[in-house]
C-alpha cells in the first residue's frame, strides 16, 4: 500500500493540466509516508485522485508524477511501456539521419521524471536524478533489458543535484561490461565522434547540439572559425567539413581537447587547419581583443551559467560578457552562433542579453536563425521547463 499526499485547496490546478511536479508548499498532509522515492497517491483537498507520484521528502519538489491513471502500477512493465513508446518516437530520427547515439529518455519530457537514458551504439547510459527513479532503478534496469536485450547498461549518476533528493553520487555497471573508451559514434551523415562514456561530461557527449553542429557547416567555407567551449570539437568537425580556412578550439578541459584532436583525424579532416587551445574562454577572448585578432565565425556554447533562479543575474552578466567580446572579434558580415543551455534563462531574456552585448560592442546584428535542442530532447507540452537550449545565429555588421 502506498501513502497518500493531500494538497491544499486549489493546488490541484497544475496537476489537472498534467504538469508533473508537486511543490512542498502545495502539500497539506502526507499520510503513511513511504520511504524516500516510494510511490504515493496524490489527492485534492476533497479526496479526489489526481496522480501517482514519487515521494521525495528531502526536496522542494515533494512529488514527481509517474502516472495520472489510478489503475497504473509503477513496476517494470510500466517502465517498459514508457521506454518502448519513447524509443518508437525516435525511430524516425534514427532512420532519417543514421545517428548511432540518441537520447532515449529525457526525464519529465518523456514522462519519466528524474530519469535520463542515452544510447551510444549498444551502450545505454542511465542517469538517475530523482528519488523516485532511484527507488525504481531495478524496475528500470529490468525494463531496459527487455527493450534492448543486446545492450550493456552503465550508470552515470555522478551529479551533484542528487543531493537535493537526498541521494549520493554514484557510477558503475548495471549490466555487462563497457567497450573500450573512447567509443566512436556517428551523427549527421557519417560524422564520427569519439565519446568517453565513463569520464566525459554528462553521459559522455552533448547529443542535444547535434542539429546545431550540422547547421554551422554552411557558414564556414573559406572562413576563420573560433569554437569557444569546444569540448571534444563537435562544432569544429562540421566547420572543417564545410571547408573552413582555419578553426581554433578553446576549452579548459585537456582530456576533451585530446579527443577533439583525434576526432579531426578519424574523420579524415585536415589537422593542419586546426588549433587546440587549453584556456579559459573569458580570458582567451579578452586577450584576442587586446591583440586585435579577427574571426569570421564564432561559436559560443558555454556550460550552464545559471543552476538556479537566484544565479540568473550573474549568469546574464556572464552571457553578456562573452557575447560582447565575441561580437567585437568578428569581421564585418561575420557570424555569431551563440547558445544558452540554462533552463532559467528564457528565450526572450537570452535574446535581450545578446542584443545588449552587441550594443556594448558597438556592433549591429540580425538574427538569421533560431536554434534549439535536437528532437530526441523533446518538450512535453504540459512541461515547458523542458525547453532549455536556445541558440541564435547572428549576422554581425
Ligand atoms: N560545444 C560542445 C559542448 C560544450 S559543453 C559540443 O557540441 O559538444 C561546455 C564546455 O565548456 C565543456 O567542454 C567545458 O569543459 C567547457 N568550459 C566550461 N567553462 C569554461 C571556461 N571558463 N573556459 C573554457 N572552457 C570552459
């Protein structure tokens, strides 16, 4: 028997709209609370069934909805059904682009809160971010074994946010053995990319930028390209394939740049046109400005600057700073491809910050493309928070 969570009057509204979060403020009473992450029935103040959720007593998000159907049991069969549906939804993307690495489950956006599953060839990388997903990890693993019987399963739950849910960081095998790292995946008509699933960022690679990497290619013929926050050189590979004259990769991570070098080689692109600079991007851009360096195309793909709403102002200053510096480094007619992956930064605000940055740089700009996360990182309509990646392609005069 699961416990019962009763909401304050009026607090059922977001659940009736199928939003999956129950905030602690909305909860009036919890009866027979289950252990951390266990299932709980959510009822409105009159006792009507609203949802079956995962109970998270340590988090501000006190409940995350698994199901809005009172008849649905949260077990291996439930996870199998959801995972099969998500996998089915991605078949079109896979057959269209011959991509070998995809996000299979994107947490709330695939109706499985707190659970991320990326598949690299035949390796499933699982990230467990909520108490509920942790509680049901055996069911999730069993479901994955059914849907992907040939695959090995590796857990990368080494994320600090788990603390908010009362969970420690962890990583390790859930099934089988990892192949030798780095593992070569392919995306967008045969681009090969080496990924380190064990020690790389996130689950190993930034799958969400797949379409945007490809979008860069057309701007690069004969151009001098600067790829800031390059990680393993993803954007640079497309710049080179698009016949860039030169490409500079800047990142603080030495291991990422080592892989970036190998990525150029395995794609038979010209390493002679490519440089790899281990540096802080803020410092690099400032120095480049002082040295009056110029580029034709600049990519800015920084990490999340705002982890919470309270960090938003500081984040805005960071975004403005790098965009201002980048704009001032561009030749007339240059292209700035700039991103923010902070969910707290809305598209409107991001565009405003970039506008301010160009103003400060004394440059005029026009947006010629709006970019976002790839389709295997969907946004479920009841959960607009699922939109986090915003990109602008700006023609700078
Ligand atoms: N564009 C990449 C993903 C970039 S992720 C792709 O398509 O795959 C962000 C990168 O920024 C990480 O590789 C991280 O090492 C790097 N980074 C974070 N802070 C940095 C800083 N201040 N200066 C330089 N690199 C930084």
